[in-house]
């Protein structure tokens, strides 16, 4: 058994007891019950076969005997040491230090913050002890089968490793999940046989692994191949999810370093890469050789990173922390003194290859009386004399960076960042070598403090243009997956999951999510769920299985509480062969009939299969053909009208592993294989299935790796290309569902803080792709990309009720709360090099802008958005950053297949900034702004959401246009019915709102919105802007250069006279520019571009003609066939020109050939 003296090497006993009033009891002082008048003592003395040691309310030192003892410290801060027998030791109240002996002992700390140690050491193995912390924040040391129970409070468990043939300790009540307030979690330290911490680096990679206990008792912690601990009531997935429970990664938070510590790295030539944290106290830290990270923390610390003469020089990082510290370094080291008046000692180079050190903040803490000092030393640490310095020191200033460069005998040895030290005046005031007796006598006047170091980029960006896109954010973009055996108990969503989706505003769910289909033939009802399967109920009748009914009952309860929750149900396809699936069709039909009859308002869609590709396109298509028809039959059998039916959605193609078009079996390029993969599924669908299918499905996992966004197809997972194939093959508009989306789990480069702007970008991409419904993966899970932590973690909210469990959760929460009802605005900015990403959204009442760093440098951004928001009532912002506290960030996270690895980092103000650490919490900081011309400070990859509340409602910018003029009248609005609205002679803003409206703009430059319903919009005179909204609308610009946008629905657009800009939007639209040079864009759907005689002017352009889908209709006398048209390729314009004799030329922009355009199927002649 390790003596208490060994524990004292880690802890200072004075912290735990006051020996001024202590009593030392030994075997000779064994209490005699007959001489003790106290009845309580008499009672305790009657315990048979135990030597009794009873303390009082003062602090005692009690040492047991070699027999079985009973020791009770009672009150006070006691030091209690068991002897050689099987002892029972109680600390009582107070902060006690208790050590087990050689037998099988029971240690109980009881009240107070206690330390309990049962470390036997390598020579004393073989007995298992029991440790109970009791109330208070306790620390328990165990080895070789010891049982440790922390009790109430936040406890620390220390597990001894490297003991050879020993049994694992058992940790009974480890608290891994913080509450909703984000309280601190408990920690486990891995220590050697002497009770000293295993260094941080020795736990990275595969050295520490975790696996589930084969007997189902918890999670096994394995160090270097040996099971050293069993953590009950936890799983390997849960513990791998986070790393901040491992105290070795944050030793300054583990009570190990609470006094004046001495820490030293290896002195061998190769050295060791050390991470040393001094913690509180006046510490002495030597990094010695290797690449070290040395931080003093609180106290007046001495930190040295001097490398030995035989070592290979590697830059170290020295951080003083709070207190007046001395930092000594050489050869490229980074110095950051932080708070306090610090002394910076820099060794002159001993080789030409030595790099200058970097001083980041010298002088930042200067006062009128005191100053921070630089001392120049030789390789032995001796200060150079003042004459030597005066003769050999030269200082210059880099004009570009503003850095001061110090050289000794013409070799640079130090760079002072961002400071011109010539402004500090006399060198004797800040170079300590000029003082022969440092610290005594009258100090030289302190130089003024330099301005704070401005590291990173200073950027100015002004909004140059903005345009409407017609893409409005709906709540359906912020759906989520309900994973069967992760988020539910037999189909009933868990309480934490329910709280999470409520907090995030999620109303569109997918169940059983990825566990709704199975290929590995796992256990149905445990590892996956066949929702179609019917089971006998209590009456012996076939019924919906309980898991499905539980889920849908929960949905009804949510809706009864005022929500509008709907579920997409996954129909399995992998569990049967294509031949067997034929017999599954009637089961699907029966299931659909039952479920929509009993839960008519709960189902949003039926999704056929999940990630089909491992079965191949042919097999999946055959099954989808059966399932689609069966679902449709079930809906008809239930008597659900077509308008009220849930959608039937089928998977698009992906040539992944198992696909018939995977690269292992098809050596063509990805684009060709991807298109054929989709076409193969479509070709296997019969006419009934095609008629039944309402939409298509894909998963959208961001897998690009670059710092800046490139808008390449890979960033959208080639989803538009997939969707185009399907739209080309269907004669109706299809919905687009993304039933899983997020950063790809193994894409660690885009996780952590980086993920915030990725999620922003994905939402923008989804809007541009026309996505109707999206379900993020996942709200709660044991993965690197969940939003609200593992299933047993509660949502952690800040004072404003916002999610902070993860960067991803905070970002999703802000977007779902702020964006619904706004429209994506297309913008361009000056100085846009990709280092700052800006996404803008606007409604009548507010504008929301996301400003994100996509740079490894800090950014100070001056941003002018005033042309987008002319007048504001208020402006506020919230910045998403990393919670860099130790309960959140320790610089380590889990990588599947590798183990715990150090996250990527850059140095920001002398500190490591772990920008992709995925298991950190979010820190949300609020701001207010005075105007739309503002400044934003961002650390790498931070995101700020800025919300401008408009002084008065605006209808948004026109397509391709500019903001409304100041002469615009107050808006004219409909009341939701079928209104007839008329403008004035001024520049009007008119909104029809819901209903089938007729709106007449009259003279003036008007902006007209139809909104919901089948509307008729007339611009009359002036340069008008019209937007149809949803519904089958008719828009007529009449005179003037008009901008018309049909938005959603099958719209008819007529520009009239003038140079007009027409956009059909989604739906099968008819576009007729009329007289003037018109610019036509059909948008999604099967569009018709119509030209009458006299309506083709120079500059007539169609920008997005789609061969085989769109039609050019010519109502021109004498033009009746292709032979009446002349086609030519215009290489400089990237277009094909169609010349019509006597009329003019229509230009079709696109990378098609004359042969492709000159097909008769592209034209209609009337």
C-alpha cells in the first residue's frame, strides 16, 4: 500500500487539514469503552473484533493497526490512514485525506471535499477496496479491482495503469452528462503506480481505447491493451463522444496542480513534446527538448523552453497566464505573457539556423509606474552586459507588418509583433540588461503601453448589388431524424430528445430514420424497425406494431399542444430479395391504409428505402416500383383525397459502393456514372409507379475540404445533376426531399467551429436547389455531428434560451428561429476573396445576415449593408464562437478508427485555438449596432448572425434590381381574401396576400407581390417589379422596363413593351417578353418561351433553355418549321443564335451545339 507520503507528492496536505489543533492517535491510544463516558462512544466500542479510533470535531492524524480497525474522524479536516487489516474508515464532516492499508478496506469520505486513496502499488496488488466519496467534491484513487462510488458532488476518479496483472477498477456512478445549465462534469485521471498523471500525449491515438463490456455492465477503459477500468451505466459510444472527461488533457483542472509545482520534460536529445499546465501557485516549468506547450496559469511562474545544445530546435509556446511571470526561450519560440507584469528572457542564437523568437504582447500590461521587461541572455541563461548590448543590438521596424525586429551581431533573435519600439523611447526603460541591479533602485520611466496587437486580416466589404431569388425559407427545411434505437424507447421519443426538438423548433421528423431499412439482417425491433410489419394486439387482432403506434401517438400529443408535427415514414426495401418483395406489396398496402386512417394528420410522406446502393439500382428500382404502387393503393383504399395524401418519395441514384455504377465496376467518370445510376432506377419504374411518385430523396453530407466555398457541384453533392435527370424523365413537378444532411461525420476538417458556416452554406444551397423538406442528421446521437449531444444529455441553454451543446446545434437553432418566412437574397460584395462568407435573407419586417470567417486568421471586418436596408428600427447580432473553457475545449477529440487525436489549431494571441474540435460547446455573444454600416470582429471560422428590424415594412429588392426609392408610398395590402387592389400615380408597393387577387399598379415604378393564390398582376406604366408568389399567376408588365418573377406555380408572364426581365421560377411557365430586348429565364419546370411577330428585338435572350424540356413557341406568319430558322454557334457569347428572317435573333445561352438546338422537338410553330 502506498503511504500517504506518496500522495503528498501530488497534494499539499495543508489544503486538507490544519495540524495546529490535530491529535495523533496510534495503536497505543486505542480507546477503552469502559473509560469513556460518552454513550455514543460506548455503543461504537461494542463493535466486535475491531480496534476503535474515534476522532472529535478537530482535525486528527489517525494511523490504524495491523489488525481490523474502525476509524471515524468525525468533525474537522482529518488525515486517516488504515493499517494492515480489513479496515473501515469514515472521514465524517470536513475535508479529509484517507488512505487504505494492506487489507480489504472500506473508505467513506462522508461530508466535505475528501481525498480517498486505495493505491496498493505494484507490490501490494491482490486486494480490492471499496471507496465512497459521499457528499462534496471528492477525489478517489483506485487500482486492482477497487470499487469507487463518488456520491453527491462533482468527483474525480484516478485510475492506476501500468500495474501488470491487475483487475480493473469499477467506477459505479460516473456523471458524464451535464445538466441544462451546463454544469461541470466529473473526470477520470489515468495515473501511474505512484499516483502521478500519465502525460497527455501518451493517451492520444490508440493508447487509450474504449469498448462495451461483453457482459453488458458498462464501458471498459483499455490502456495499452489492458482493461484498467469499468465505467458502469455508460457505453463506449457515449464516452468516445467527448474527451473532456479525461482529466489528463486538462491537468490544471484536476486538483493536481494547485500549489507551487515543478514540472520538467525530458532532457534527452530528442526530448518529448510536452503539454505542461502550472495551475494555481508559483510554478517552475522546464520544457527542455522537444516541441513544448508550457502554460503557467495563475501565480508568479518561471517558464523555460531553452533547448539543449544537442537537440533539434523546435518552436515552443510559452504562456504566462495571470501573475508576474518570467518566460525564457530561444530558437523560434512564441512568448505570450498574458496578464501581469512579465519578464521576457530571450537567448541569443547559438547557430545561424536558429529562428527569432516571437514576442506577442510585451508591454501590453505597462502602467505609469511599472513596465514589462526584455532581458537578453546567452545560452547558459546569463544576462549579457549593458556594454555588449549597446554595441551589438540593432532594432529595425518592418514597414509592412509594423513589427520590431531585434538583431544581435546582425542575426535576428526576436520579433516584437505589431509594435514600433522606437516609440517607447530610451531602451533602458524596457531592456533589463541596462539595469545592473534589476528590481532595486529607481526604475527608469515606464514606456507607454503599445496598442493591442492587431493580428489577422483587416477587411472592408461593401454591398455592390442585391437581387431577389424567390427562394423562401420554410419550417420544413429544419426537420430532423428520429433514430429508432437512439432517440426512442420502443418508438416513444425520449424526454431529452423531445426537449431538444421542441427547443430547436423541429416539426418535420423522419422515423425510424436510418434504422428503417436493413441489409445485415439485424434484429427487427431492436437494431432496426420494419414499420410495415403488423402484430397482434391485446385482442389478438392484427394491428400497427407498438413502436409505430407509440411514435404516432407522440406526434398527436405534440400537435395537441399546438405544434404542427408531421412524420416521414421509411418503408423497408433491404430485408427481402426483389423476388420476395412482390409478396410484400400487399403488406405495404394494408399498412398504409391502416396508418393514414388512424393518423390522418400525422404522416407527411412515405420514403421508399434508405441508402439503396448496396443492393444495386436494378433491385432497388424493382422494389420501389412495387412499393410506390402499393402505397398509392393503400391511400386510395383509405379514401384519402389526392390533395390530402402524404407524398410518395423515392431515392435518387448514387454510384456508391454496391452500386452497379461504382468505380470498381465502371471506369467512366463520376458524372456519367452518376447520371446512368439515376436513369437505371427511373427505367425500372412502370407508368403506375411514376404516376404515384410525388418526389425524390437524397442525402446531403458536406464532404468538401477547402477553407473557402467554391460553389462547385461537389459542395452540393451533385444533387442538382441528379434532380435534373429525374425532372427530364417526368412530366410533372417533383418535390425534393433531403432526408439526411449535415457535415459528413468523417470530414473533421469542416467540423467544430468550421461547421457553423458550412451549415449556413448548406441551407443557402438547399434553397437554390429548390429543396422542399430537409431532415438534419441528427439531433441527438453519439456522433461527431449531432446537435444536442448524446441521447442522455439535456439541451444546454444560455440565458436567452438558445442551444449551446455544440457549435452545430447553436447554428441550427439560430437559423430555424430566425429564417423562416425570409427570402434568400443574392448579393455581391467588394473585396470578396472568399475569406468572409456573407448570406442574406429578407422579409417585409426584417433582414437577417450571416457573416462568417472562412480564414485561419482573425478578421476585423468593416461591412456596409446600407443599400440593402435603407432604414432600420434596430439592429442586433449574436456571434457563435467556441466555449474555450476546460469543461468544453481540451484540444482533443475522437476520430473513428484512430482514437483520441489533437484537433487542428492555430495560435491566436499566444493561445492554441482549436478550430475543428468537434466536441466543444458553443459560446454565444450578443451585440447591438447603430446602423447597417458596421464592424465585426471574428476569430477563425466564427459566425455572427445580424438581424435588422425595418423601420417600415419593405417588399424586398426586385430581381436583379436596386432598393426602392424614397418616393415610394406606404404599402397597399390585401386582407387575405380575393381582393382587387389599385395603386396610385406614385411608386407603389402592393401586396395581394392570400387569395386570388387582381392588382393594378397604375403609373409609377411599382413593386407588386401576389403572394398566395392565383393572382393577376398588371404593372401599367413605369418600370415595375412583380412577383407572383405561390399559385398559378398571370403577370403583365405593360409599358416600361419591367422585372417579373412568377415564383412557384404554373405562371404566365408577359413583359409588354420595354426591355424586360422575366423569371418563371418553379412550375411549368409561359414567358412572353413582348416588344423590346427581353431577358427570359424559365427556372425549374417545363417552360414555354413565346414570341409573336415584331417581338424579337436586338438583345433578345433566353438564359436557361433546357433541351427536351422547354419549348420555344413561334407565332410568326411564314415561319412554320425548322427550315425557316438559321442556327449558328456564338463562341464569344457562349450561346447559340437563332436568326429569323425579317424578325431578328434569339440568343440561347448555354454549352449546347447547333445540332442539339436545331431539333424540331425544341420548337412549336403556330
